[in-house]
C-alpha cells in the first residue's frame, strides 16, 4: 500500500517521525515523505534526528506571503505530487495550513486521508484563526481520525463524525519524546551551574505584537528580580518573533537567546529545566512525561487535558499573571510538586504502533489499495 506522509512544519516532523518509522517497519506499507516547505530546513533538520529524509520537497514559501497565497501554492504543489505519485492513502498531522491543504488536495482526488492528532478544539468561534479552522476543516475531510485523547474523541463525536472512524491512540509526540529522551546528552550551562533554568518558547501568531512584548517584559522582570535563575529562550525563526525577541531580551546576563535547538538538545533542555514558559502545543504535550511544570502563555488551549490533570496552567500573556505564577513555582515547593505528579494525559509512547495496527485492519477491510 502506497502511503504519502505530508509534513510541513517542525512539530509535524516530530509527530509524524515515529509513525513513519513504524509504517516502514511493516511488510505492507511503502511510505513516501513529502515536505511541503512551510518550514524549510527546520523540517529536514528535525527529520534527520530520526534518520529520515523527505523524498520530495515542495517550495511554497515567499516573503510576506498571505495565508491565502500559501494555501493556493500548497494546493497546487500537493495536487501535482499526489497525481504523480498516486498514493493509496495520505496521512497528515495537526492543524497547519499544510495539513489542511493536503487533506483538501487528497479529497479532490478521492484519496482517503488519515488525520493524526484529530479532534483538538478550542471552540473559539469568534476568532478561530487559523489553527482552529484548519482543525475543523481537516476533521470534515478526513476518513480516519486518530484522536490523542478521549476529550478529542468527544469533540469529533459532537461534530457528528461516525464512531467507527475515530480511534483514541495517544499522541505520537510522546513516542518521539521517549525515543529521544533516552538518548540525549546532559544539557549544561557551566556559568549557571547554581541557577534553576526556566525554559521559554513563544511563536504563536496570536501572541505576535503586544502580547509577546508583555511576555518578554515578564521574563526580563523575573531575570532582574532573581539571581538564582536563568532563562533559556530558543527563538523561533519567524521574523516577527525573532526580531522582537532580540530587541527586547538580548544583552541580559541571565537570559540566553539561541537559534532553535535540535530536537535532542531541546529535550535535554526540557529535562534540565526547573519549569517551562511556553505557548507551544507540542511542549505542553511533552513536558508532563518529563514531570516538568508548564505555564501556558495563552488565554485558551486546545489541550485541556494537562490543565485538568494539574500539570499545566494557563497564565495568558498578562505580566502579573506570568510573574506571580512563576514565583509560586520557584518559591512554593508544594505548588511545584502538585504540577509534577502522575502520568502524562497525552499518551504512553505507543501511539504510532496503535495507528499502524488500526490502519492495517481498516485498509484490509475496505481494500483501499489499488489492485496493482
Ligand atoms: N522544539 C525543538 N526545538 C526548539 C523548540 C521546540 O525541537 O528550539 C520542539 C518541541 O520539543 C516540540 C515542538 O518543537 O516538540 C514544538 O514546536 P512548536 O512550538 O514550533 O509548535 P507547536 O507545538 O506549538 O505547534
């Protein structure tokens, strides 16, 4: 069975890698990796951590391109690719413009689409831009929904998806994390040997501008206030984030800005951190497996499982809220311990294996494969 796995961005590469490896370990799947080029270089670099390389790389990025223009280019490239490759199924992950375009291009060609990490929802109908709308659209286009949690499954059922098209598997990011965490070297900053590290990442479109300024102001305040901490910020390459980060936070003795870290180094940094400040979805899913508290720099999250389990907390982009919650974690042992307990609500590291088994059974039942 010929399968095209589409990856567009860094988190897609991380979350698809264990599944691609598991598919390639079967006797029945022939897998082609298509990188859409939405995050050029980052995706290839990320895949190389798993000894994977894309079979085909599209070039869709142009400076200052609108999401509409990006979608048009993605649809054109993916349509060409699917027509040439003639896959039996296409698999995509998450909520990016790449996965939305892949699902739509596959739909127009009547190629069944499997959605990994299906069913996440913020239910933000006033401002569903852009990820929430991508999730909803992909949900309507997909044949199989691999929901990471029961909450995600419930979201899909509420939207009328048939019960036998939804499978709760856990999130493949836990597979990637556990595979990597066992191999990563210690992450040392000798000059900060006696300091606790706060790992900080931010990149979301919704936080660009004033919210990001407030977040940086809070980070700077914490680094000024306490000489027993230091902040590590691997800066996302999006120019709107990168330029602002360097202009607000460079030249502080206890804040280190770095280019994006290799996955293995980022996981090592997570392991060495005291707690994490982030607006990233993937990091919210990874940190509980490492028992690291996460303060989420957003007002809502499509990942409520961590909040419900008490291992992540929404603090928004408000200066006081970020500072107060950070100080609580630094100073109150009971609060810290309450965050770093229990199992991850996002999976047990076997999501890819489950998805492969489910797909195999489903494909055998419906004989989706071309008879050739
Ligand atoms: N990550 C990484 N290097 C970094 C920052 C993040 O490898 O410097 C990884 C992180 O472990 C997580 C993923 O990238 O798995 C998250 O990606 P991002 O925050 O860009 O996207 P999101 O998860 O919000 O969609």
